[in-house]
C-alpha cells in the first residue's frame, strides 16, 4: 500500500464498483448520516457560510452535487426550516443506486435527481448556492477542472466543496474508530481509501484557478470556496 506522502490516485473505493454487494452499499449509505455528523463539519459550514445568505422572506436555492446517501442535503434543509429560513434544496447524483436509496425515504424538503452537474449546466439551471461533500477526492485533474467550471456556471452567490484533508493522524483515527464496522458496510475500507485519495491544502490549491480559496476546517477538512457576490 502506498504511503500518505502523496495522493494514491490508483485506489478505487468498493462502493464505486457497479458490481459491489448492494446490501453493504445500502448499509454504507445509511451510516453516512452518522459519519458526516461526526466528522464532516456541515453544521459549522451552515452556520458560518450558508445561513447568513438565507432569508425568512425570500427562498434561496441550493444544489448539492453527488449526494450519496442524501443525509447532507436533508440536514441543510432541516436546519434552515428550524431556523425559519426559506431554502429550496436540489440534490443530484449520477449513480442510480444512490437515487434508489434516496427515493426509498422521500423528503418534502429535498428534490433528489439522477443527473450530473454538466447536465444542469446544459439545461441552463442556476442556483444561489452550490455545495458538495466528499466529492473532490474522487476526481482527477480534468474531472476537478470540470466540476469547478460547472460549479461556477451554476452558482450565483457561493460555492463550497467540503472534503477530507489527507493526514496520517486522520488515517489512524478513522481506522481505529470504524474498525468495528468492517464487514458490515464499506465505511471502514472506503473511508481509508478516501483519505489516501484526498488532497492536502497545498496540493488542492495548486489545482484550482484564480477566484477559488482553499481553507482548513477541523478535523482534517478542506473547504474549496468561491464567493460570487
């Protein structure tokens, strides 16, 4: 296994295999809610970045790209509703398995669609806010450039891509914390692969064009941000 000094761009997560065990995949999607609540820091992003842009009188539109288990867009919509703010959330994912999982638990607060960001650009769609969770580390150079171009075309006000920052401590902590879940989902194995594939701040900054900023957020998070207004 390669070390953590450089990105392991050859690693492929088990859940990305079209032939993977669907029972374990559904279990993985279900566990994402607890995983993201524990480590992804979306509550902090919502409070500091998103909530100040929301209104109780005028709806704000938000697009989540690559929703996976669907817990992040549901959480954002729920926080806004409890704060008395109007937020229209659309979440997209090209994987039909993710879409089937989301459809099994319909949400009145989130519109789930099987689509890519480029599909929405081609359709001329626009959103006030664009976000993603754990998407950047899946992308190679052209894929990252395409995502950023699509995000800039889709967003009127703000883009926030939230992902892992590669670290030996993060790898060790994840390995220990999720060890009891091995064999019950892909969370243990794929989480370690995700860390190996993820960027460090300097690496991500070297790959993004002008107008984007790369910020750290604890624990071991990177926020790739573009403010449009």
